[in-house]
C-alpha cells in the first residue's frame, strides 16, 4: 500500500444555536453550573474535540446510507464508504488500510471571544407540570466560530473506489473520497453537533471551506554544511 496524496480541507464552523459539548465537572460548586463546556486545560478556552466532529459525521452518514445499527459499521468491504473513510469499527483485521479521514480539534478562530450561556433543564411531572431534578449546563452562544480542519489520505488501493456526487453521478479515486467527506459535512450541518441536538442545540454552519490536494509535496530541504577537516 502506497500513500499517493493528501488533501486538506480548511474552513470555519459557526455556531447557530447553543452548542453543548461536555467537559470535566470535578470542581462543582454550590449554586454553580452542573455541566460545563469542555475547555483547553492550558488556555482555559473552549474547543470542539476532533473526535466529537468525526463521530457525528460518521453517525450522520451511517444514518443516511442505512449502515450500522446499534453499533457503527464494521463490514470492512472495499466499497463501503463508511469503513473506507472512517475505518471499520473495532475490527483489527481487515484489508482496507488506515482510516482515510483525519479530523483536527476545532480551536477558536483568532479574535473570536466566546459567549457562554447557562441553560437550566429539568424533568417535568406530566400530571402536575411541576419541575424536578433541575440542572444547569453551559453552552456556547450563537455567533462563536471554531477552526474546521480535516485531512484526507489517498492510497493506491483507492483508485477504483467509487461514490455518487450530489447529482447522483459516480466519481472515483480522490474525487470519491472527497465526496464522502463533503456528504458527511453537509449532514453535520443538518443534524447538528454535540449534546441535545434533538432539543435544538448544536446547529452549526461550515463556512469558507476550501479543499486542496498536493499534501505530499516536500516543503523543506536539509542544508548540508561542509565541516573543515
């Protein structure tokens, strides 16, 4: 298996409705927020884990293609877009090679100042309407922007891989891999990200995205300096 090319997809992820991705709540305080947003331990700033983005992209695409069930797809077939691009779930022995998709953590766009909002939720008694077991969680308010960056690996065995584009016309090779990723990105915008998407949380929009192949080009060379005898 030979790595033939790399593609980088760059853009921004704009929050359209309160985004909730859970962090560590080891330091709870009386009267404080019960469930906080995940933060970088060094800077204290919120970020979106690449694992959260990739997991939601995979789950959304599996739903759209009728793949997987209670478990993610693990068929490991050469024509399965899920297993080729995302990797077969918990299947160590297969012939597909490494996962094709790399998803980086979404850091705040430079200059973006996030606004946090506290949202109180509770379980309501259906007979009396009374609230019980209230909890306060932390969300990122609409308007925040995070860096959106993906990498796609193209191997020689992907030359015949095929996938339909948005016009239902099959494309192959590098174009097919990119179509799978962009299909998952479209579904991510539709289905949302993070917790509580069924309640309207986590609506996002990917803006300014650009893709470019040619990631295997060498950017550096070694300057060899002759050492006097």
